[in-house]
């Protein structure tokens, strides 16, 4: 192709234009015309356009000096366009390469300096402080040179420049290009391996038994935030003691800078004792390491921050908070008529929440043998169809209103389309009918109630036609409370005198008792104060509908709570004292406001039981640079929600405390592997639990599980007695191993305290080879025994799992409700099972098997023994998955029905049931 062009002679003559010529010389396009030469830099040309006419073509160049070259042949125009464009791109590429090279060479020293500083700091940190922390990583991430370095590294034009770089520069580039957190993690892995070798003697001797590899790794991992998820019996306390010792031994933290925070005084005392027992013989200053409860530490913090240490209320220190609240309620009821009325009304009538719209017939708890239907039992003893009707009936009964439920209408209405009409309520003293309609605020029924409105219109028209008096209430009016005001007005207007009487005996479903209601208010207070929720904020939450649509009920509760909480605070002021929640909040406030903590390593035990206020305090103590949080817990053992525990502190650890490490202790020294497998599979049915694979170092002594069915409730104690006698004989004859101190320890673990009555009389002295003790499951956490017996695995309201649900109003003050059914009850059962070093015996009652036991039968092949030693069949209901299939007699002979009847109506023929059997674990 040409590199010089001229205007066409004949075209120029035809157009009577002057001649010109253009030539590429180096990086310029030279254009000559009438003796003058114009120089156009290729780099300054923005665009080149070829335009073709009928007789000639022209080239237009835009840029600093626009140029038009006319009277070209089509071929020359095309050749000029392509050549200049190509040469222009070449020039621009050279310029770009030069610019990239200059920019690259300017950034390389910055990156090299940054990398040099990082490597030097990392080596110094390893030498002086060990583990490269998230704080260290974040600092160097922030100092990382910015700019187009990543783009420059990717530019193929700079490949030659990169090849010319030396080893240090290439190492710097590699570091800059890496994910710094992953790069640091690889450094820490190498450091950890070296530490395990260098300090092997310490890890082997700091506790009675050498630390496991996972325990040692948890000790060495000294990040700013470390969560250790520890399986039951995995040696978490040993790990905490070893970490404190390692920190002092290696000089990472001074002993007086270590604070261990425990949930209760017993755990704090154990930690302090273990610190002295294990670290002092190693020559470490164990006496300067502090183990405290959150409460005692919080009081000390407030005293140091303010110069005046507060005093806990005496009833709080003595564990008498429920009793104190009961006295406050009694005093308020005696002194305040309005409070007494509202309290009694709430206890008698509003003790139960209403279900979601359209679900009023869910969860039936009664059976009407005359009508042969399930329903909801009222205070008066009858069974009504819906929970809304039960609420109305209970209100009427509380107020002494004589009524009849679903009495036949006074006019015969049966025809080809309608059966005889039975209005919901009839008041005989004033000849008044009352219909309750499932209608919302707009007068619309639930979507699935097909044809319901037609029935509403028919009933209204019927009463109008026959001149019978009718009053109405709706679901919406129950939610907002207008129904009760309207009932009061309508009944009073017609001459009925309401006679509220909280002492009127309940003939049917008993109302909530005072003790339980007071416990609910105390639990609500703990959560509300811990989460800094004022009554105004709680009311706002209620209005936002976070607890369902029964706003009236929750507002009534909050009215009572406001009065109770105000009197509680007045009592605290009168005694110049504070409660636990105020203390924790005040301590956290001072810590967050800048109180200078002397502690650099804060170790939290039982993280799963920590409340929001405790979490705030722990977080505030480690906010400053160079501070460390080591939190140990097991979310599978979170069973103290009623005391304020917030499980999200553990399951959302980094959201609470910042980026850190999550490690696991999965090797247990307590339960044999079959108990580990069954208990792990059971608790992990809830997908919200943190997953871990628990492995056992404990030898097996089959069977790991026994399940025994008593004939009835009165038979349970004798079943337990017989089982313990057999166990004692097996130990005596060597068929079962004895205990560590000559006697095998046995825990009888009850879901409730009253189950202590199931312990056989004289059990502590009756058997030579057994040490038998009773404990509630809650109190047993942290303890262990050779053998565990768990009674109460029946399907009753107060059995296991407990059907006594938390009051829905608690959701106003508590963390979000767990979506998985019986989530905390499931964890409680896990705690009970994992107290055992050898085996677990589950005791139920024939034909009333707990859903938990039925699940073990279904999932793990556990077989149920009867009291005589034979095996009974347990058939989990395939329909509802919660009940079990038991034999029943019908008019056509024997069949099997679900224990969840009438909620579940699944049935099974005898032949089908006979095929259900399973081998024991």
C-alpha cells in the first residue's frame, strides 16, 4: 500500500481546486498544498472518515486541526483511510504503553514498600504476639496501595516489563494480588504447626490429660475474635484454662489482663479453682488471672467508672425475684381496683392468644361426645368450635352471664338447602341471640371460607324476618377489643348485670394461674430491660403487628406491665439498689463510653446463654485495638431463653462482635459414639443449629439406649425401681461396668421439679453399687453421670416436649421466635441425653409415647420394652409425624388410631400395624 497520496489531476481540474499531496513521515501526516506543508500528528487525530461521491471521494480527519482531503479516487481514499488508521493505532499503542509503563513503575515501589512493611510487621508480630489477627490483616488491607495496579498487572503490553522485575518485586506483586485474609491464613497455618511442636510439652501437661489436636489449635489461635463451638463433654473448660496459661506462658498477655466471664457463681468459682490448680504448678501467676460472673464484674466496673459501686437488690441476690414480683402484684391488686380488675380479666379470659385469621379452629384441645366433634374447652366446661368462641365464652363466664352455646333457634329453619339453625350464643334471661362472624376489618371472611358471606346474610335476614333480637361480633373486633366493649354495652342495655368474679370455679379448662402469669411478666421484664425496650417502644412493636393481630390483648398486657415495672423500679429506688438487667446495661454503657478496661483477653463461658446486655458488655471490653475475645459455647445446649438468653449472639457471632474465627471441639470424652450419633442427628433436625460432627473417645457398653413403657402414670416409679435394681445386679455380677468411686452414678432427670417424686424411696441407700440422684434437666447442664434415666416421655401438656408454650406476648421483648417446632425443647432433650457416660433409659407410658421418643424409634430403630421385659411396638403416625398409632376399638372391630386424635384422624388396620417393628439400637 502507498504511503503518499495526491489529489486526482482530472478531478481537481473538473472541480477547479488546487492540487495537494499527503505523505506519512514517522508519526506525522504531512500535507502539501501551494507550497505550504502542514504537519498533523497521528496521535492528535480523533477520527478518520471516508466519504464517497459519484465522481470522487474525500477523507475527513477530526482532531486538533481538522483536515479535509478531497478529489481522491475511491481506491486511494480507501488506502489512505486504512493506512492512517493503522499507523494512528500504532502510535497510540506506543504512547499508551509508555504511559502504562510510567504508571506501573510509579506504583511498583509503593507496592514493594507496602509488601516489605507487611512482611516485616508480620514477622515481628509472629515473634512478639504470635497469631496474625484479623485486626492486623485489616490494618494492612487499609494501607494497601490503591490505583490501577490490578489493571496494569493484567495489561498484556506490560508483560516484558514484568519479566524484567526482580524477585522482591514479584513477591510484592504476588502479595498485592492475593486475598490478604487467605494469605494471612496460610501464614497462620504454618505458625500453628510450628507452635504445636514448640509448645508440645505445655499442651501435654497443662491439664490432667494431654490436649487433643483441636483443643491445642483452639489455644494457639489468638485472633481478635474467636468463637469455639464445643460439643457436650469435649473439654471446653480445659481449653479455656490452657488458653489462659498459653497466653501467659508465651508472653502474649499479662496474667492480670485476663478476664474469664462465667454465667453463674458456681461456674466462675470452678474456673478460678481450675486456673489455680492447673497453672500455678507450671510457675504461672494464676493468682492474677480473674474469673468472675458477668454480674459481679459489672458491679465492679460501675464502681470503678463512677466511684460509687451500686448494690444489687437483696431479693435479686437471694434468687427471690419471682416471689418479690408476686408480692408487688398482690399489693397492686389490694390497692388498685383498676389493676385488680385488669389482672383478673387477663388471667381468666385473655390468658390465651388468638390464632391467625382463618385458623380459629386449629389446635383443638377438647372433645364433645354428644356432637362427636373436637373443639376448644371453655371455663364453663363445654366444647366450642373455635378459639374465638372460647374467648367470648370465657368472658361471659367470668362476668357471670348465663348463656347457652348453639341452642336450637326458636323457629324451624330446616329445608332442602338448610339444616336447623343453631346460633352461636343465646342469652335466655333477655331472649337475645349472638352470632360471632369470622370477618376482618372490611367485613370479609378468610379466602378459603367459600360461601361464608352467604351464610352471614342468610342469618341476618332470618332474624329480621322473625323479629328476633341479634347482636354480632367479628374477629376484627376481638383483635381490637371493641367486641368486649360492645358486649358490655348491649348486655347491660338489655338489663343484664355483669358480675366479674375471678374466683368463680372453672368447670372446664382452667385459667392461667397467678404463679405462671407472674413468671411470664418477670421473663418479659428481663428481656425488655436487657434489650432496652421502654413501654412506648413495646407498644410500637405491638402496633406494628410483630406478635399477630390480637393487639387488644397485648395492649392489656402492656398496661399491666407498665404498672408492675414502675412499682419494681420504685422498690429498687427505695432500697437504693439495682437489678441484674440495670447493672449489665449500666456496665455496658460505661464500657462503651470509654471506661479503660485493664483486660486485653476476655474469655466468655457458655456463650449460648448470653443475653443481649451481656453481649454488649463483652463486646465493649474488646473494642480497643490489641484486645481479644475468646467465647466458648454450644448452641445445641441453649436452654435458658426464659432467663434472657439470646441465641443469635452465638449463631450470628460476627454480626455481634466483628470478623473472627469459628473453631470446633468435636471430640467428646463423655458419651459413647451411639449416644453422640443419636443426639447429634436429633438436634440437627433444626437447620438453624450450627453443624458439627461429634466423635467419641469413650468406650461403648451396649445398649446405649433403653426405652421402657409403664402401664400407667402410677406404674412409672416401680418401672424405674425395677430398672435400677437390674442395673445394680448387672454391676454386681460384672455384666456392666461400675463407677469411678466404686459406685456408678445415676441421674434421674426430670423436665419438671415435681418429677422428683418418681425417684424410688430410699434410692440413695437401697443399692450398693449405685449412687442415685434427681435433678431437673436445666440444673443438670454441665454435669454428667454414668447412667441417665429420663421419665416423662409421654404425650401430655406438661410432659416432654412440654406443650406449655411461651406466651406470644413475650415476642414483643424477645429475639425473633425460632421457626422450628419445639426448638428449645429439642435442645433440652439433647442436654438430658448427653449427660450420660454409658447409657440412657427413656421412660414413657403405654399408648402415650412422646413425639421425641417416637422420632428415635422411627429414625434410629429404638425399640420399646414393656414393664415385663418384652418388646412393644411403637408406630409413629405417618400422617402427622407427631403422634403414634395405638390400638382402639370401633364398631367394626379393633383398629389403630393416632394419639393426636382428634387433631389427626389417621387410622391403620391391624394387619398394617403388625408389619411395623424395629430392632433396638
